[in-house]
């Protein structure tokens, strides 16, 4: 700012463009242009043969790939709607459980008397930094028919399920248990090509493994985020609460949580964004099987394109996922902009959010908030 | 990106060390609470670490043993899986060393390029005055919101149009710059006082010289952060490599492991082999994580004491 003289300004302009040129070229060539190309492909019926751009085997179909996902009876709509339903249940379980677990761990780890803080912090965060594919492989082994989980359940005298081939929905199982038969007459109405009964399946047993995997890998990141917010709280509040003689539980519920509300909102929106990005785990753990009960919209857009060679429809699905995630991201950024978030928390979160949005594995800028509470 | 910055407010929050001591007797009174807290943390530590133990143990078992006793230590220790991985004793059935080579190559190139190019762009966006800077930065922020899973088809399209499908170029070029890294560096450079460059400028140093010899040496914390993020991001990258390559010779540890796990490479469960390959995939990032964890704790500690 101090140097706003024309000569320097001119030289700086050249240098500025030179310094940013690699970024502009890479992002332009591998992000902006491809997105426009995909937008065009989403309005064609390209099947992978020839060129999608003006090739003789490809025709322009307008918005048909988008509208048919919602209106045209058929396998594609059914699978797409099932993937939406799966994601709904996935969100319903993952977001509350990961938020609550992360908050609980953060509050306990933040205790002043605690020794070995950094050990626990590291232990909880470690799954978040490792490869999603590697961890999914480990979970395949843990939950295999003769794996550790069923071995452990066997010790307790419980016969574990065949986790990855069990497509029964939890809610169906619960309804069956209270005497509701399969496909009752009140649940046969069709919504987007699926019966109400199908919509009410709940997550399948196989999906439950992916839900557990997601919670297990993400809580560490969110715990660090909560820790940053907790360390930001003025000590006086804590002190006042203790002088007033409230119980620890009351203190958490009436003092701590309301004061870190912005962080809670952020964890929830980051969690929501993350749940729409699930891909690696689905690829490794069955590619949507059994019976499409672990299919997610993101994975379906991939398999529709690269396995069924219906690139137009796959690109249309990808754009729907894209819009949903962008919408959630802007919601999250508005929350961050609000002044209620302290500067430090916001800074810690910015890096983390940036990293989180890039990858399937909620990565987090390890240092930004990982940098130690003691 | 900010581990140096928060010292002021962090110490404010942490200062009451004497108070903590003052409350010690009270804490001792509620030792039940302490025990409950430790019990909970230990339970979760087991939940979070035991799977890694099982993974390591399983890689030293043979197939039947991995199935019959998945929980405990290997007995007897069986090295078949590791021999297969490193191709010792009778030909590797799985070319894991090729995958490892690809992972190392891609990760090193991408990390080096990102650290340099992200810093370069971040510095320009933070310091230089030129028309369009605001627009560029807004674009970087927008790009950060673009989800990777929505880019699979776009990446496949551009790579085929450029004629580089199924090459190292396709694997590496699109990853050379990342918007999040540019953002992190820009934020960091914003925190360095402008006056530092003034002296160098008066001495007649050009923009690149100032960036290279004055600013970068001051930016170690942010550079370390960016190195870790880039290394981890490219080492763990999966979906990008999945759509821009096809031939087995371009598999990285992660894509190779995925093909091994999802049963594209031969029969049987081969869990020991898969656990070994998964372990090999995990180790470099784990080493980096543990090494720099200490570094960060130390850095933050120094800041705290000073305040």
C-alpha cells in the first residue's frame, strides 16, 4: 500500500500476472474449461464413442438428462432416488453422531487436570490423516464374516451378521420386530418411482459399516475444531459457572455449548458437505452393493459414466451433487463471516475447511488448530 | 497456516496457570470424575488405535490364521504377505513396488510444485497491486468450494481432449496448483509486515528476489503446513488417478490397493496381503504426521511461554 507509485505499480502488475500465471493456467485448463465441457456433455447422450463435441454419434438432448432423473420411470431414476435415500439416512446418522462424539472428546480432552493430552489428541486425529482407501480396506477385514468385529461379538455370544452382503434396512428390521409386515398396504404409494416402504428402509446393515467408518475417520478433525473453539472461551465464564455451583453437565449444556455455537454450526455444515462427497469408501467397499444400498449420488455419477457409459446422465448427476455441495458451502461461509465466530477459531477453521472441501478424507490443516492446547 | 499467529489470544486463554494450580485440591476431591474421563478417553483410544494394531498383526499372518484368529498377535509369524509385496522368493503376484514407485514420483513432483507455485500465487495475491487481483482472489475462494467428486467427468474429458489420457502428465499436471494452498499462503503473507520488504526494495531487489530471499525464509511455518497438506493430499489421492489412467503400470499405492481390495486382481480374500499393502500406504503419511505433530507442539509451546 505504501508503494502506490505509478512506476512501481506498472512493474508490479507485470510481476503480479507472472507470479499468478501458473495458477491461472492450471486452474483454467484443468478446472474451468473442463467444468464447461462437462456441462455441455450433461446435455448430450454421449456414450464414450467418438468425440462428445460435435461427434457424429452424439446428439444434443437439452435438459433431458436432468429432468429424466426426476420424472422418467426407469432404472436410472430408481437408482438415483435410492442413492438420495441412502444419503439421507447416512446424513441422519453420521452428522449427529460425529458432532456429538467430537464435542464430547474435545470437552474431555480440554480438561485442565488431564495428562497425556497430546497422546489422546494424536490418537483420535490419526485416522483422519490416513488414506481413505487404506482405511476402508482395514474395515473390510474388521467386518468380514470371520473378522475382528464378528470375532468380538462371538466372545459376547452374539452371532454377527454378514455385514457386506446384508441389504436389509435397519428401519425395516425395527418395523418387522414390532409386527409390521413387509410392504404393508399403507406404504405402497409411489414417490419418485419408489414405494414409501422402500423409502422407509433406513440404512442397510452394509451401509452401517460405512457410517461407522465415516464417524471413525472424521471425529478427530472435528474434535480439533471444537478444541480450538473451547480454548477461545474466556476463563471468567468458566469460573463464574463454577462459583454458581452448577454441575459439570449443566455447565456443558448451559454455558459451554451455547458459547461455542458457531463452531457447532460449522461442524454440522462441514459434516453435511462431507457426506455428499463420499466416494473412495464406496468404491472399495462394494461399489454400491448389496442391492444398491450403499450407492451414493457421487458414486452413481461415476458408475453411470465410467461403467454404464452414459456420460450425459452421469454428468447431470455430478452437477446436481455439485449444486448441493456449493449451496451448503455458501451456507457455511455465511456462518463463518458472522462476527460471532472469534478470529482465532475462524482462522483455524479456514484452513481446515479448505482442506476438508478438497478431499474425501476430512484432512484439516494439521498445524492450524492441531497446534496444541497446552 | 497460522500456528504462529494465535499466540496472543491463545496465551490469553491459557494464562491462568496459577489458577489451575489453585484449584487442584478441589479436583483431587472429585477423583471419580477424573477416573471417568480417563476411562472414556482410553476406551476411545482403543477404538481408534486397535484397528491399526489388527492391521499390522494381520499382515504377519497367513490367510487361514487371519480368518481364524483376527484379534490377536500373529502366532506363528508368517512373512508370506510381505515377501509377496516386495517380490522376494518366487515372483511377486502383485506389483506393489511399481505402485510404490508411482506414488513416490507423483507425490514428490506434486508437493514440490505446489509449495512453489502456491506460494508464488499467494504472494502476488497478498502483496502486489495489479488490476484483477481482487477478481483472482475471489476466483480462488470460489474454486475452493468446488467438490472433487463433481470433477471426475470434467477431468476425464479434458485429459482425453488434450490427448494425455493414461499418462503421467494426466496424473500430475492437474494437481500442480491447488486453490486451498494458494489461500493458505496468501493468508500467511498477509500477516507479514510490509515494512520488511521495503528495505530490500530500496536496495533495488526485484519482486522475485524479494519473494525468494526475503519472504520465503520467513515463511517456514506456512511452508511446512503446505508441504504436509500437499504430500498427504497427493499421496492419498484416489479418484483423480482413477479417471485419468487405465493401464496397470500407472497404478499408485492407493489405486493399486483399491483394485486389489475390490477383487480385480485375482482370487481369495488375501487379507494379510491387503493389510500389508494398506499399511505400506499408511506409513509415509503416518511418519510425516508424527514427526510434525511434535514440531507443531513445540512451536506453539514456545509462543505460549513467551506471551
